[in-house]
C-alpha cells in the first residue's frame, strides 16, 4: 500500500460474490438490459455474476489499463467495445450495462462513458471521487482505502501474535 492509501479493505471471494449478486439484484428492476460490457480486468468477475443473475447472454469487454499493482498511472485503451455492442446499444449504449469492480478516481469511467454515453454504469465498490460517474453501486469506501480483491490475494500461514 502506498502513501495515498491509509486504510486496507480485504474482500473475500464469498463477500465479493454476495456484493456482486446484490448489484445484480439492484439492477434487476432498473431496465431491459440487452448486453453487459465488463471493464477488464477487475470487471470480469462481477460482470459474469451480473450477466448470470439477469440472464444476459451478450457479454463484451472493454480493456483499459491504468493500475500498476497499486499505483494508478496513465490510461491506455487496449480494446474498445465491439460492433455488436454498438449495434445493440443504438450507437450510444442504450440498454447496455457497463460493469466494473470499483470506481476510484473516475478516470477509467470517463473514458468508457465517452464510448457508450447512454449505458448504465454499475460498480460493486465506489470511492467519492469517481462516484458521480456511476449510476449504481453497492458499497462506498473512503478515497484513502485500498481494496484488496480476492484475485489479488492468496492464503498463507500467519504466526500467532504471541509467538511472533
């Protein structure tokens, strides 16, 4: 964790699954969703859960690289959304869900929103700086919190406090 982050928020697989299902539940009555666009890589897991729960079969990715381990750097669009999503979303993203694990500063969200301005943007977690760019989220965390996602952690032995 670098100096920007003062707090840690570890998320287990069970918790993440519950939160992603809660996101799907919240989205279930909000529209007639025709497709899901996952922002890779963090949005892949929640997008799969949301697509399953809402029975959406058309799933696409948009690939934006911004993090180098724990530092947000320059953004690079590695892959834009495909033609089928543009077609289904009538060129604007209408009826399309964009799903990501987290909105942090909002830099990635701005880029993806520009691609599909009418799409519904949903994240599992949200920080205050990026929150205005998101339509639906489940849990707000403070800007100075680093979220440790389950795919970034592994189980390991921890010695007892007294024996350390």
